C-alpha cells in the first residue's frame, strides 16, 4: 500500500499510482479500467532458531495487475525462492503461481473505510521442493482511511488454506500440505515526508488454525517509497520478527510501474 499519497479509489487515472508493495498490507484501490501495473522486487530473510540458521532470497516477486473495470482487477504473481540452511544443502525453485481478483467495494465515507476484497488462489506449478501439488485458496479483506495532512491508515484481514513455511510477502505463499488454515492481520500507518517521498510503519501477524503447533508469527516493519513519476515508484523496507516463531529479520527493495 503506497500510504503517503492520496488514494485513487476505484481506479481514477489522474492520480499517482498506488501499489500493493512494499508493505504486507495491500492497497484498497484498484488500478483502473484498461490500466496495467507491474510490481516486482527482492526480499532477503534471516532466521536463527537455536543455532539452526536459515536464509532465503525471494525474487523477482512479480505481481501483474490488470484493470478489467474501474472496480475489478485481475492479478497474477510469480516468484523464485532460494532457501539456505546450516543443516543441509540449499534448495531453490519457483513457487506456485498465484492468481487473484481484487474487487473494489466502497469509497471512504466518514469513519467508514475505503474497502476492497481479494479472492486468491495458488495453483501447483512450482518446483518439486516448494510445490503444494494441489490448489489452495483464500481471501484478503482490505480497508483504509485517509487522515488529516495526507497521513493514511490501512489494514487487512485474510484467510488462506494450508500454509507453514511462509516467506514474508504480501501474497502469503503456501508451501505445506498439512491442511490447516492461516489467518493474517495487518495494520499500517502511512507517513507523508515530501510530495514524492513517503514512509510507513506496520505490524502484521500470521496465526494458524487447525494444527498441533498453533503458531503466531508477529512482525514489525518500516520502509520508504519514492514516486519518481506518477507512473513509476521505487521502494525499500526492513523488518523484524517479534517472537520466536517469526523470522528474525527481513529486508527488500523493488519498483512499481503503471502502463
């Protein structure tokens, strides 16, 4: 969610682009009828669990958003994961393809937030080491408020089937086969720094339902976005895990371009 600039709602072309990166909370706006938006980047994550060190490189985090109408967009995402651990050889390969549709629900009215919902799924197209071998699905409810002075407050609440070894991205990829459900919640505060430069501070958490080890993973992250033009943005972020179940550290950078 590009929080430091005015919201574009259901796809008004005259406004600067809004993005679903770099934070976990995706924007409650759609790209607009006939518009195509490409978002991509790289994330490095690190975790030390009782001396077992693991590192992951996730790239290019490609998300393609296509505006079918002002309030409906088609979404397709693909990425490649390199996972390294001290206990064994590194593993790498594509993760399962992500498909989704974002539906714009309503504009902000007073304290009622601007809102949208994403209906999403993954299909088993990834490398053997990361492939789920079946379709998994979920939804993500997005809602946000424009505040005084161009500050913004955004949040998301979502449910996805069968996830365990999570990589820290907005799409919440699913890599396991144990048949449980993951609920995720996030809230992000957007801070306008200049007309082109924005920042954010965010919390997000992942909570498992229907498995013996009912983890939560809690994270805090912050980052910057720089709007080079109304149709091109650069971004960066850094974050920390807040409990033992979470990954210790992650950082990344990327870009978004609108056609």
